[in-house]
């Protein structure tokens, strides 16, 4: 039988209740500060790679099950704390909250961090925003004149609107998504012309057909996927990347997704920026065959180069560009 945790709490005296709240807040802050400090070290060692994640962000989301905003705050704080370790202590004793660190992080410098972190103590998020505005004043937002839709205009098409709005892809019900974005007059004109030529005038149907054609065309160029594959010349087939036919086979077999699997069995979910990686390295005699090639995301490709050829193989790349 399930117990109701609120039942025992309802029996506490007012004084006990308030004292326990204070103690819990203190424990929560200590735990958060320590978590941030540990995440900073996980980030430094890139341990998320071995856990089947291409970035610390993915690790926080998929393995630790934080939400996106929770993840962003913790990663920002972890990276800021690597530069200014006093942040950990400030978080632990509640002088500063994660939101404040999030707002300040990119404005902190060796020269101003003492002053800024001090000024942010026990401040609300709004007050911290004012501190940031003082250090990094933004120009006035220029006045703009934009065409806004009249109700009749926006009713014409529920997909293409001339309203200034960020693109939205929101699930409405299982397997149903609402997609909304701002389109140019040229796009709207193209849609009308396509609608004139087609029987089904539904923008959702047209959008899907257009995407199918674009996807096909992109895959053709990116992964050498063709409807009638040509026989590769022998010399090309021996190239490091593998022939078009081999790459097509590997892409299909691996389902267009990184195939790195963590010891606990979870597979990397990355589908962007994929590489055809060699199971046995090319330099060690690995052939560019379907058996030896597999899809790997950029992060796991670099991770395995480090494992194969020693740490530091991917260091130059790593210092040049950090994953988000
Ligand atoms: Zn991966």
C-alpha cells in the first residue's frame, strides 16, 4: 500500500515544520553545489561519452533525467565554476542561486568576477539581470514596422503566417504535431503556386511532400544514396571512406543513428553530424567494407580515436570546439 508522505508532515508542530524546511533547503543547496562541482569534473573527463551520450547536455537529459532548463542551469554553473571555483561555495551556502550564475556566467571575467558574484548575493533574478545590463549594456531595440496579420489573412493559411514568431514544433496529441513558423512573402507565394497545381491543398500535406523530396535529395548527396546505384570503379572502392554502395548499406543497416553503445546497453541517440567510422582503424589495416564501417556521431568518433591511438588524438579538435 502507498504511504502518503504528507500525512506524517501534517502531524508536525509549526516550529518543527519550519525548522525542517530550513534544514531541507540547506541540504538541497549543498547537494546542488556538489552536483555542479561533480558535473564539472565529468565534463572535464568527458565521461558522458562512455555512457553513450555525445555531450554533457544529452547525458543530463537522458541519463540523469533533468529537464532542459535544469540541465542548462547546471551545465552553465559547472563550466563557470571551473573558471571561478568560489561559485560552488556560494551555491552551497545559498548566497547565490543557479539562476543568478546562469545569468552572470558569460559576463564573468578575471577582473570583475569578485565584484559581480558579490553583488549578486541574495539577489532576485530580475536584480541580477540589472547587474548584467550594467556590465554589458545592450543598444536600444530599433523601431520596426512589420506587417501584422488581420484575422481573415491568418485564417487563409494556418501554416504560413506573416506574424513575427519563433518557430514552434509542439506535440498536440500522440503522433500529431503543431508546426508554426514565420515565412517570407516568397514562400507564401510558392505555397499558393503549389496549391494551384495540386489536388490536395492542405499545407500540411504539401509540407510533408516537400520535406520528403528534400530529404531524398540530401541523402543522395550526403550518403551517396541513389535509386540505381552504379558499380564503383575498383580504385574508388578502396578509398578510406568506402564506396557509395558500402556507405548506403551501412547507413541503412545502422538506421541513420550513431551506433555507440554504453556498457549498460543504452545506444547514443545522435542523428546529426554522423561519420562512417572504422571498427578496426584504417591506419591499422581496417578495410572500408560494410562489416568494418559503422555510423558514429562526431563526439563518439573522436572518443574512439582517443581509445585507439591514446588520449589527445582528438585534443586539437576538442580545444577548437566544445560540444554545447
Ligand atoms: Zn554517438
